[in-house]
C-alpha cells in the first residue's frame, strides 16, 4: 500500500530552527510537495522536490532523498505566524497526490 | 484576481438530506479535485476531473457525486448514502502545463450533519 509518515506534533521556540521529517512508500514517484495549513483554512503550497537535494526558498528549505524515501522541511528564524500544520504529499505514478496526516507545529515565545 | 471559491464556508444539514457544495475556479485549470479532511488524517480524494464532462472516482467516492459541465465549475453532492458526512471539504485545481503539478485550494466548506 501507499504510505506517508510524518510526526503528529512538534514544538519549537520563536527564532529557532525546526526540521519536519516525512518518509514515504508510494507506487511510483513524480515529486514531493510541502504545504502549510493554518487551522480552518486551505493548504497553501510551500515547496516541490523531484530531484535529490536541497531547495531553498527564503526561511524555508526542503530536502529530498529518493533512494531513502525521505524528505524534510526546514524552517529557520521561526515566527509565531509559522504555527500551523505542515502537510507532506507525494505524487504517485498516476499523478495523484498521496497525503500525509500533517505535522502540527506549535511555536512558543 | 484568480483563484478558487467555495461556498458556503459553513453548512448545516439534517441527516437524510442531500447537499451540494459549490466550487468555482477562474485559473483556467483543466483538472479539479475534491478532498475530504478529518481530524488527524491526511486529505482523502473523493473525485477528480481532468477535463470537462469527465470525472473519476477517488479513494472514498461512495456516497458522493459530482458533475463537470463547465471548466470553471465542479460541484460536489453529498448524498444521504454517505454514512459519516460531517467533515471539512476542500476543492482544488491544477494545470498540467509546466513541470510542477501544484494544486491550488479553495477556502473549504465545513459541513455538519446532525
């Protein structure tokens, strides 16, 4: 079966760095997405990785290792507004997104 | 201003009633999707459509129906056959142009059935 695993909840301090991990087992691979979702709102796109390596976009970076079925989202200089759920999703061989349950990130002052 | 709209944001229905959730996009995207989100679970695909007048069942299509008569619109009907309809429903669209098949989401409709 297809499976995406990510921690349920993480806590970090304002100004610090946090790494959210995602491991996957899917039927084929056509890219990995990270989305941010604030409570009660729609997910918004953060990053896309299809090749191994690190993609940096401002305070956010995303890493992919296809051989290990592993990705992480790195958030630097954490701000209170970064409190949200972070969703990992993999596009399978049929170009459908398989979603993880999301990681709720709590930022403390 | 391009985007996806869903209405209403909150919807309350009695058990046994059918209800239709609207989704409209002006992004000129070919593909549209309906997801259901429950607490502690990932998004689950209900139906998707890659072209007008064509749609496919997702993982949890039972108790739901859709139509795609126009490129801009993809309404979802939650029928009385859906055993546990209370959930947060998200509509999304995407384009197959370019290398990134990013999905854009509407604001969602929270349906409560009692």
